[in-house]
C-alpha cells in the first residue's frame, strides 16, 4: 500500500503494531466488509494518514479475516480505532465519529505540521542567522493560527532583523491576558532597537527632508541609510515616493535600489510582495 497505510495479518502484526509503535504512533482500524460505518471511517483515516505523510502508521485489520488479532485487542464492535504507542494502546474510539473528533484525538500523539518549520528556524537562530529563520517562522506562525510561543519567537526574529513595524504589529495581536514577562521583554527590545536605529546620519537626513520634502536626492540618501539600518519598509516607502515623481531618478539607481531591497527580503516575504505590487503599478 504505502509506508504509512498497511494491511495487518498474523505475519506482520507483531512488527507493525508493536515494534513500529516504538518509532511512531500506530493507528489501528478494525473493520469488516459488512460494516457500513467502516466504509465512512476508513477513507477519512486514509485521507488524514496521507496528509501527515508518515507521521503515524495507519494499520488496517479486517476483523473477519483476522479474528485472533481482533480478540487479542478486545474489540467488541466495528469500527473500532486504537492508537498504540510504545507497544500499548493509549487511546481510541468505537463507531464512525466526525472528522474533527478524529483529528482532535490524533493531535495529542502526533507532531504538529509546523514542527519542522520551527526546527529549521531554531537552527538558523542558534547560528545567528535571523534572516534565514524569518521565512519558516512566518509560515509556522500563520499555519499554527498565531500560537503564543510562536508569536513571541516570530516577533523576536523580526526585531533582530530590524523589521520593527512588523514586530510591533505582531506583538499588538497578543491578548492582554498573555502579556507576560516575555512580552514585556520583547517590547523593551523593540524600543531599544528603535532608538539605536536613529543614527546621526539618519537624523540629519530626516531634518533635511523635513526642510525640503521635494529634494529627491536627499530621500534617496535617506533610503540607503534606512536600508543599511535594516529599516526596509521606511527605505522602500522613500524609494516609491521618489519614483512616483521621477521614474528614472538617478539614471535608474532608485529603481534598482528598490528592486535590490525587494530581492534581499526573499521570496514569499509579504513586505517584499507589497512593494513589488507598488513598483509594478508605477511601471505599468
């Protein structure tokens, strides 16, 4: 069948129901041809097993053909589903139950779909490469429905990457009840980074721009400084402003800087996509 959906008989029962359960959870589906609810439940279990792609083994036992195995597990009605871990049944149900209930039971014993993304992000962050951690963390954050611990890790990564407005927006979603010491620490780091980002060069250029908002060369210089400080949104906002007034500014240098900044953020980055759309609307 596959490496995650198997039929069980006496020749493979010990290996696949007991030995395998020490490596990953084994979900055993006891069924029979005459059992109508079994015909509803089995495709559902197969769909979930395919979705998890080997995180658990779906072991199908035909109760009529494998009566010895069925008796050993004390099955009294069909369908019966059991979860086996480390050689022991740890959970289960009898009858055809709704998909949500099946998933709720399985989630207790299975790795989350975003665990692999978090591991990738953790390794990158431990190596000091917060930029590489950003994409898997963002995906995990979205896939998990903004779980609190992932929210905090994502915000921390955004802060380290100087994506301060985005970090502030992410932290802004945290409920009052969840604003603990970790939240306060991240807010403090955010403010420190904001202060540190205000270099003398940036402050001087901001003053020049305030004095003469139509000096496009000053805006370009400010965008370069913002980019160097990791303030990508601020940089790209200045570049778009320039291009709205002069599409060929700096013999194309401004457009090139915007393209380079978008590219540096990486494929799939929502900030990059936002400014890609803005540039596209200017060009076409």
